[in-house]
């Protein structure tokens, strides 16, 4: 597991999330040219937190690493030259959740990456709550259903973004593997100096979670946010 965690982290760092040139390119652009970037950035910030329905209750917990890779639109590549040769906007978080009574789980995730050739950092912070409407179990043929509400923030010199996400997930637990699907809505507000573009777009996602070793998991999912495709990966331990 340690090797996989290292690989996931290196993948994200090498993908250029800590590069500063795309942020500099965004500064000074008019609002209309920044709206596509707000959507693409929101797709990254609102990704990486989806999984099968949780059933842990008070004994439930989840600690791991979550990543998301959001496709970059052609409009963004045209206006933000620092992203024209990139395929995805990546994001990575340390993730932790805790079960509460009444089918409620709360979670938080965080990352801080040093920007290239700078003493500044890009900070990612997210918090959210999930509510289990229908539990998902092997002996029940009816799929589980959960609802999610989350807020994720990106803070960097000259650029801040916030994505508010509301989602519903359906999953069906099977031996070893659990397929799941999510329908979500992301509203992203970005602030670049004095310009504040906004973008709201739908997200659809389908994936699987593998639990080959007790208390461990690995999940992978493909998503479509707006007109762009992306994917997410997650690994960790949970009950």
C-alpha cells in the first residue's frame, strides 16, 4: 500500500498542480475568458470524494488519499497558455471521515503544495457531510443510496476558488467489488485579483471499489463534468 500511495502522490505532483504559470496567465484576463477555467477548476475541486454508500455508523472511519483529474476544456487552453499543453487539472488530498448516529458521516480533506520556483503554496481544503438514505449490504438486493453536500477551496497567490457540490450516489455491494454511480452539481466561484467568474455544471460519475484486504480499499471512477471527462482514484483504510 505504501508504494501505491507514493505513486499516486508523485503522479499528481509531476502533473503540474504546483506550477505557477497558469495562475499568472489567468491574472489580467476578462471575466468571460475565465469562466471556462472556473468550470475546469471546479471539476477538479469537486472530484475525488465519491465512493460507495457508507454504512459504518459510530464505528465507521475512513483515512486515505483521494485524487481527481479533471479534463481541460479547449476554451481554457486557448485563454490560459500555461495549460495549453496539459490534458488534466489534478488535485490530491489527505482524506478522513468519521461516522455519526442516524446515518451521517462527516469528512475533511487537505493538501498543501509548494509552488515551483516560489516560497508560496497552493492550499486545498474541503469539508462535507454524507447521509445514508438506504444502506448497502450483500444480503439486500436493493442498492444503497446516499446524499452528499461539500465545500472545497483552493487558495493560491492571486487566485482563490470555492466549489460547492451537492450529489446523490447509488451503489450495490458485491463480494470484493462494489460498483457505484453519482449524479452531482458543482457551483464554482473563482476570484482572480478583482475578477470573479462563476460556473455551475453537472457531473456524472461511475466507478468501482475493491476491498481485497479487510479494512482496506481502492476505488477508481470515470466522470464527465460539463463537456469534459476526467477520473478519480482513492486508496486507504476504512470500516
